[in-house]
């Protein structure tokens, strides 16, 4: 890895701007996401800033199972983000569909629609878990995990 | 030619201003965080943000004027850096000075606001359009008090040159006391220019996602953010030159240190105001600027005229 790529990688790890999207959650996880951005948890320590527009954001914090109605919107928000971009599934419903799995109007977890980089389970997730998940995602960017050997 | 290039690109030009701007942003954000009883970002945060934005993909929305959309950030950056050359910093003379540079500096500091408007206007997004309309509306509110506030000291000194202005006040420091009200007005107007709380109405994140910059990403957003940072340094330098021109004859090292102290003081004031108050509505902002700031600024001009008639005629 060249020096410039190393600097760029460093800057990406140190400055993740997030956008928060509710893809059909019951609002429990959304309240916890907002709570984790308050001065009490002070996510700006890690360079995390909440952005209103997908154009500025690097990380999409999506909460809740994907409903059929929100599917197009979720895709559109994801398409509007500039590369490189990451998706974090926040909450059990976002990871697998949770208690809503199998409903006629629910597609399932976020990973049915988008490539997900990190899963944060919990119902609802605590702010501590969200911070831990985001920090682990950033750490995995710095030292990418080795691909599991085939078989 | 060689020295001119170094002055423009390195010191006190683009490179120095970029470092000062990023440092200023860090100090502003850190103080804001400390006032809110939290840790705040590490010292390299603005630099990391800048490099990350430079390395990101840049998207131009469909239907936008591609040339205008790409040019506007460069225009904003150029205008604020150019304005910096005409402001006396640590000596009594600016890098380039001529009679009338006070007007040129104020004019150059207006250009970034217009680039924010045009950039937002051409993005073809409803949020960006709303943000740019608010940017222009706000411009008509704070610009008149700012111009009047700078006009006061200029009238007193009887010159339109910032360098001659600092010379005048250097000889008569007590005359500065007459412009205390003007200083407060100019500081409040600067908050509007920099779109800081309580005047961050154009980019109000909770209402109109990102204002005029909603559709900007990657490199273009990085230039816009840098131009905001440098505008803060340039605006603070202008206020320091017009309202706090003391200790300018100390030579380079001490003068430069004193200049940094003045800029730090102004940035700390901005951060303090930012953490003390909440965002105003656009009508409240315009009402405040036209009903309170502008009359006080007029009064300041009259006081200066009377003083000039009594003492300096």
C-alpha cells in the first residue's frame, strides 16, 4: 500500500459521517441511535458526525426490517451516497427481520437488499453497542479480516 | 515573480490560510464540545475530514449545470484567499494595499455567499433551492449592518484604506473605544456570514437537510468547507484590523504572536456564542438585523461623524 493510499485510509477511518435511515423499525432503535449521538456519548471523539443528506455521508445506519414500501426508498438513498460507502444494520430486525420475519409486507433484514458491513443486534440496541459496532467496523477497515479459506 | 508566487501559494497565501483555517475549525469545534461538557474531536479531525472528502467520489446531479456546479467551490476559495491579501495582519500595512481596499475586502467577502447561492441553485434539489434562497435572504439582512459597522471607523480616520486606518488608530488608540458598538455589530454580522448558530438558517440540518450544499459531495464539498474555514480566518482578521489594531509595530515575531492571539480570541467568542444560543427563524433574524443592528450601526456612524467634527477637523 502506497503512502497516499495509507493517508486516505487513515482519513476514512478517522472521519466516518453517518446518515440515519429508518427502513421500517418500530422507532426503538432510532431513539437509541439518536441517543448515541448526544453529548453524553460524544461520538465526535471518533470523528462521527450526523449528516442530513446522503451525499455527505459515508455510513448508512439503517434500522428495522425492510418493508416492501420502503425498499425502493432505501435503495435510492443508498444509490445517492458517494463511494466508498458502508451500511450498518442496527438492531435485531435490521439484521434478520426479527419478530417481523415472514410477514406479507416485510422483505427481511437489510442484507436482503444492500451489502451490509456490520451487524449490531439488540432489541433495542443500546448506544454502547452502536458505538462498539461502529468502532469495530472502522477497525476492520484498518486491518481487513483475512478471507476465510475455502471449504 | 518568484516571491509573488510564494506569497500567493505558501505564506501568507493558500497553504498558510489552509492550515490556519483547519486549525481554526478544530479550535471552534473543540471549544464548542468543551462548553457542552464533552471531549470533542481530536486535533487532526478537520484534516481527516478534508482528506477523506478529497478522496471520495464526486457526484453531479442530473439537470445541474456541470460547469457552474464544479466552478463555484473554486470561486469561493479564491475570493476568500484574495481578500486576505488586503488586510493588515501583524504590521501596519497589508501585503497589497491601495486607497479603497476596505471596500474591496468587503466586496470579496460577499462573493462566497453568492457562490453558495449559485451552487445550491444549480443543484436542482428542493432542499438546496430552499437553502440558497435563505442564504441570499440572510445576506440582505447582515450585509448592511456589517458595511455600516466598518464604515464608522473609516469615516473617523477619513480613509478607505485598511492600512491607513490601522496607522490612524495606532497613533490614537483611545479612538478605538468609540467603536465598541461597531465591533459587536460586526461580530454578529460575521456570524451570519459564516452561517454559524444562531444564524445557521441556510444549512439548518434539522429542517432542510444540508441547505445549499445538499447535493455537493467529495472534492467540491471539501473546497466549500475549506472556504468556510478560511472565511472565518479572513473575517476574524478583518475585525482584528478594523476594531483591534493595537500592538502592530512590534516587528514580525511578536506581531505575529499578537495577531494569532487576536484571531484566537475572536474564534473563541464565536464558539461561545454558538454554544449559548439556539437557531433563529429567518424572519426573526431579518427583523433583528434591520430593527436592532442597522439602527445601532447608523448611530455608531453618527457618533463617529460627531467625534470627527470635534477632534479631527
